[in-house]
C-alpha cells in the first residue's frame, strides 16, 4: 500500500493527517459504516503534519490528557468522540472542555466505528483471532460476502461453555463474563462473535449453526428469550473491543514504518466498576 509523503524545503519527509486518513479509509471504507453512524474525521485539520499517533477504543478526557502528555498529534479511535453533536461550547462541561483541549493542542481525532467492525481483516476478525476461531466468514455478510458484521467459524477443539467463557477474562482483560445458557457443560465448537452491542443478532448466530455467540450488552429480557430457545450467549463486556488498540497501532506501523510513531493508549476506559 503506497501513500503520498510530502517533502518540505529542508528535505524532511512530512506526513499529513490526511495521508493516515486515506490509509485508514482504504482499509475500512466509510461505505461499510452502518446507517447513521458518524464515523470519520471528528476534530482537527486533516492538512496538518503528524508524527505521533495513539490508538484508543474511546476518546475520553483522561485519554486526551494522556495524548497531550505524550505529544500525540493524531488519535485513531474506534468509538466516535462526537457521537452526539455538541449543543453549545460551554467549557464548564467536561465533554466540551475535552474538545477545546484537543483543538488547543492540535490533535486530530479520527474514528472508525462500524466500518472497522465490517472491514475484512478488521475488528471482528481481530476478536475471532483472539478467541481462537478459525476459518471465519462474516456472520451478517455484505453483498461482497467478505465484509460484514460479526464472524463465525470453529475452534480447533471443542470446549465446554464454562471453559470457553473462563478464557475470556484473560483474553479481553475484563473482570466479569456473563453467560446465558442452560448447560455450562455443553460442548462449544462452532462460534459466532460480534463486537459491541450485538444482542439483537443472536437469532442470526443460532440459525447459522453456532454453538455459542460472543457479544456484549445483552439486554435482560433478551437473555430470557435466548434461554427459552436453548441457545448460549457469552457477554464479556463491551470493553472487549479494546483489543483493537494494539491491532490498529500495528496497522499504522505496517503502512508507514518509522515515519510515524504509533502506540496504544494506556488508559482503561471501561466505565464499569465491579464489586
């Protein structure tokens, strides 16, 4: 994959934010985003030069302070910083203050959300790889059959529901894994996974022949429906998507080599405390 590298009068290579945006959008085209998803450039000047990029699941005030401290000039995030439009510029509001801090420190923010979910080799492939699911295909394919939401494939060997679920605390660095099943000893071989809030697609996973479906934010009454249909769903928390941070950083290095410094945030943005 080749990108334009601009040269200034001193002969130094200068990469603009737009160069990185072009690479991201070739990998995860915006046309793959779900309707109404405000993916793309969130804040900043796409024409400014960049040298240090941080990847993050969420753009929260503490993440922005980390970026400022580490002289970051571009944040590539999975979740949008501006999912809801600002209604005013009252800087006493933490969210607005965060926007001001980003602008004042010349930090470009770009988000790849559901387009990264659907991209070939994107978030859901990373989740499947982390879980050890092989020979995957999209769970909800697009017309091209290679992109789409979720993935479904098979484990190398069958595990019980309980054993499979227990692996996820370590794999995703989460404290609690919720399991919806009638039988913790049921063998699991064929597995579907869909990052984020995927509870509404459990019937798709069951019809596709999955023994278990891994997703997050499963609604209480949806859980009862899952049990009534004798299916198994494992919910390891929405924050499981944070595994994307390291994959995104590796992508930037693969695209630009030493011309861009890329690293993942050190901030855990999971909003939940489990006691």
